[in-house]
C-alpha cells in the first residue's frame, strides 16, 4: 500500500482539489493518505477530514514543513512513500504509475511525475520566465520543482539521513544518481505557477536562499572525508553555458532569456540579506498561485 504524506500549512483553498484527485478512481484502502496540518489557522484540517475515512488527519501546532514530514513518516503505514505538496494536483493513476516505477526491477530508488504548468492568468513576464526554466536540463531531469517525490524503502532510508533543509526537494533529488532517480513520463502533476512577477520573485528568492543553505551544508560536511550525500553537480545551478545552449537551439528565446536573467538577479539580491543572516527558516510564499 503506497503511503501518501501531505504536509499542509493553511491550505484550505488548495487541499480539497488534491484530495479529490487522489480519491477519484482509487479503490478503498488502495492508498494510505496522511495529511499533516502544521500550524494551521484556517480550515485545512476540516477540509481534509471532510473527505472521509480514507484520509487520516494529523495536527501539530508547529508551522514547519520538516516537522510535518517527520510526523507524516511516523503515521505512514507503507511503501513506496510519496510526499505531495498540498497545492499541487496529482491523480490516483499518477500515484499508481509512480509506485510501478519503483517496483520495477532496476536501481530506481526515487521518482517524480512530469510537471504541467498551466499559464492561464499569468503575467507575460512569468510566462517568459517559465518558457526558459522548463527547458533547462537540470529542471527537466531533476526531481525538484514538481511538488511530488516518491521513494522506495531504500530511497527513504537515504533521505532520512539528511538534515532539515529548506531546499528539501532539491536535496532529495541530488541524493540520488541519474540511474537511481526517474521522471515517470506516464505520471503527471499540475503545479500552478505564480501569476504575478512579484510572487515569482518571492519564489525565486526562496529558491536562491535554500540553494545557498544546501551548498553551505555540503561545504561543511566533514572536510577530508566522503560527504554524506553527493555534492551538487554543476547542473544544479543554471550556468551561462546552459542559456547559450538554449539560444543556439532556439534564437527566438532571447527575450525570454533576458526576463529569466532579470529574475535571477533580483532573486540573488533578495536572498543576500537572508544568506548573510543565515536565515533559512523564513518561507516566502506566493498567494497568487493559490487563487481559484
């Protein structure tokens, strides 16, 4: 029985659509679904409980995704273990495809679905940014930025050894070699992007800050000894060579690349203060992607 762990902090507007998609077409007791409401001040727990006994609700007053994931693991009953952000949409068939990928013979320890980014209502600069972002090799091949990651028992044991990090999905992706992770083409998750430029920058500041935290952790991992997890490969960050390659393949991307670079520079400036202060706890959340 796959266990699906959903950390949820004030997600009354988004959680219902995820749970409805997971339950639609799922057999009774096919999935073990655990929603961990952490530090919620809205009706998130009531929304989850309203889906009936197939959804178990765990509540904690601590508003922490790391704490929510830990509690979810304590209550989850089976493997593969599938972690799903409350603001994405994943269906029962997609869960089955992820579980099948991990059950197939081979070395795959972690898997994630293809992402779908609906751009309806997004500003032109947001659309331009994602036109570039979706084409980057690290984005296409990595498990991060999808809001879903599935792991076998062995894969879960490896992730459990990692410290709490803001860039949890990036750290999880980098913990597995290319042969150990898989983007499952027959599974799909809908990830709603921010609609406004301001909210996009908030997301990118969070990403830049969390990436800096991850790199700081890797640099401090037992100097002179083998690190506890693989160091971030060059492709973990977008390089000038990546953008040049995109432009060589499609010169019409030039205006979008300019927008992408402006977002990257704005995010770097915005993250600088947090990085200097070593503030890796403040979660910059965009609200525009949570609008109906």
